[in-house]
C-alpha cells in the first residue's frame, strides 16, 4: 500500500512539472561535479558532468573533454575529447575552442587526424574571446603556411601581442625568428628566451642554455638591457 502510495505521489509530482523542468541536474549543480573532479573522484565527476552536458551545460562538456584528453577516470581518448570540446566550443566556450584547436592543429593519430582549416578557425574564435595562447597558435600556423589570412608581418604582430600579454610560448617563437633573421639578432633571442623561461615556458630552457653557452659576456649584458624594453613599440 505504502509503495503504491509513494509511486502515485512521484507520478503526480512529475505530471505537475513543466516539460522544460524535467532535465536532470545534480543537487548542487555544476559545483558538485567540479568538486568531484578537483578531488580526483573522476567516476563521480564523469557521471555528473555527463548528465549536465546532456542537459546543455557547455562547461560540463569542456570538463569532459579535459578528462578524456588527460585520461582521468579511464584511458586517454583524443577523439572523445575533441567531440566534447566541439560541443562546448559550439556553445561559445572559448577554452574548449582553444583546446580543440590545439588537438586539430597537429592531430592525434589515426583516430583524430589534423584539420588545419578548422584549427585556424577555432584559434581565431578563442583569440577573439581573449585567450592569449590562441594568438600564438594561429600565428605559428600562419608562419608555417598552414593557415590562410595572414602574411609574416601579420603573424609577427600576433606573436608580439601575445608576448605583451604574458605568453611565454610567443616569446620563444619570437626568439626563434630572431635567430633566423637577416642578420640574426642574438641579443633579442637571448632576451626573449630568458623571459619565456621566467614565464614558465619550459621548452625555452634548452635554447636559452645553448645561446648562453655560446654568447660572450657583452652580448649577455646587452640582452639584460634589452629585456625591459622588449614590449616597446618598434623593438
């Protein structure tokens, strides 16, 4: 009798709910799923984010992409990550647009071939939303001839803008270009490598060590003097 009564109550409450109100969300919404992810409870996070994403939450789709890419709670799956990032990017999530662009820039094996055209569009979307590293990614594609819409000068402008905004990868890219200039600018290269390392861009360390070992004291002093004015217009 009690079971039948409970069932009748549940059915009656469901009938009273508006159609749009029947989408499932966790008791605490996104915060519950995010807390599970932050504490390493990936099984719970995947379940909750999955339900939220199916209900249209772009943030949840982004985090499912992160989990799939990094193998949190299962094997790493770049193709699944790309799918989730795509859903979030289509809904306007700039972080997802950047992460998907990064994956499609070079591809991730047979399951996720490179798509430079789409990667460039996604980098542009993320850059417009203020993600500095997206400017760097798009500039590098343009310099490599893998993205249309920009010559070398335009690509350099993107790199300079990203470097001014604090992107160590942009400083590293500018250092490499300084080395292949005509003539090469070793002072600029050392100064930018130093700043890239200071900003936490680890790949610049090896190049900085090589340049520093080959440079004379005068050049290193000149690089020290150059660092404070790297962002000065015309430098």
